C-alpha cells in the first residue's frame, strides 16, 4: 500500500493506493480522507494530523501503518532545510512569518514535516505541491510529451512547477517555481502578502488573500462575474491581468511551450478564467508567446492526490 498526502493551506488529504504500477494511468485510490489544515496547538500539529489521517484511512480499508511501503507528500511551500530535513514555512499555515496580514491562530514561522513523518513511516518523499503536480501532469495529465512546460496552481496560494528541456526544476531547497511570491504591482494597489512582500502575486490574487483585500471570496466573486455583475467582471479581469503577467514572466524566462492550470480558484471557474488568461499572455511579445498553449489540468481536482502518488509511483 502507498500513502499519498496532499497538504494545502486550506485542507489536508490522505489517499491510499494499492501497489501503484507506474503505468500510463494512475492507480485508483482505495480510500481518501480529508480535513481542514490544523493551524493551532503545538508546532508539530500538522505532522500529527497527517499521521492521524493515515491511520483513519488505514482503518477504513482494514490495513495497518506497517503495510504502507512508501509515502508521497505533496505540500505547499516554501521549504526550509533544518539539519537536512524539510520544514514548511508557508504563509497560509504559519502565522508568525514577517508581515502576516491575517490572524491565522498561531505564531509558527516553520513547522517540522519530514523528520516526524520519516520517524513514523519510513520511506517518505516530499516535494513542493506544484512541482509534484507538474510531475503528475507530465506522467498522466495534460503535459504528457511536453519538455518545456509548467503546472500553475491558483488556489489558497499561487505557485508553479517548472520543466525545461525535459528537466524538472527543483532548486537549492526544492522551492523552484515559487512565482506566487514574485512582484507584479507596486504603489497604492500593492497588498501585503503573508510572506511579508507587498505587491506579489499571492497578495493580489490568491484565494487566501481575496476576502481581506476585496471583501469577498473567490467563489462569490467568480459566480457574480459569470452572472454578468459589472463590478465583479472588472475585478476578475484585474485578477487575470496579474495572473497573466505572472504566466508571461514564466514564459519569457523559461521559453515554455505549454502551461497546465489547476487549483480550486481556477478549476471551479476555468471557463471564465482560461480565455482571459490566454488573451493576457498572447497580447505580450509574440516572439516569445506565439504558439504557447494554456490548458486546464488534465487530472483536474485529482491533481493533488496524484501529485503525491507521482512521487512514490515507481518505488
Ligand atoms: Zn508572498
């Protein structure tokens, strides 16, 4: 049995898969359990939540922790390495990061992840969620056969997984692709991100920032725009300008051919957002953007679960 753990700023999900085969289709999930991400208590609360969810999943299919041969963890980042082990310093989970604009309920600056999971489970492979999703999309989804591509998530946070010349980019701490914390606006319009930046992509358009910044959540805003509410339409257009700018910057920097988009904010309203993002990208420097394809994640709302599976699929 393999365990797939998907850690996001809003929820944590655990699925179990019986002996994944490394075939051209992901093995079906035997069971899946999910809960809101724990953000209070001791600093190892999230690691303990993951283990409790694994035990709950095991109980549902009648197996034990000892039956799990490998665990893949797709987690929101950034990661910090402490004594060679991954800890998580995510602005939507850790309330103690510099400049955090909202009260998350804790003063954490980073939380242990790899050490407690390895102690309890043995073989554990952890990757940034967008990087892991990129690997899954290249193996089973919309990026099959693409050597120069990205997976971009627009969810509670915003991030990217990047592949150039067939190589998945990871970086010194596994944080390559944190374009959500790259700057896109300045001046009065700039909002404060949980990371301490003012005017980065997450501060402007992430699902976790919208309520505080514009007084409504992504779901209500997008629904109103779909129904033709003029103010909502204009606001969504502004969000797409910011995301379009980020996508263009990735394309210009890495010479990408194809970008697969996922995440709850995007997936729930892909029909509204995708054409606007395509327009935003295509109106910039044609020598770099001509022929670049944007598409909906082929694994859709399963991308997080399969992202974790992709990390241990061949174990
Ligand atoms: Zn930020």
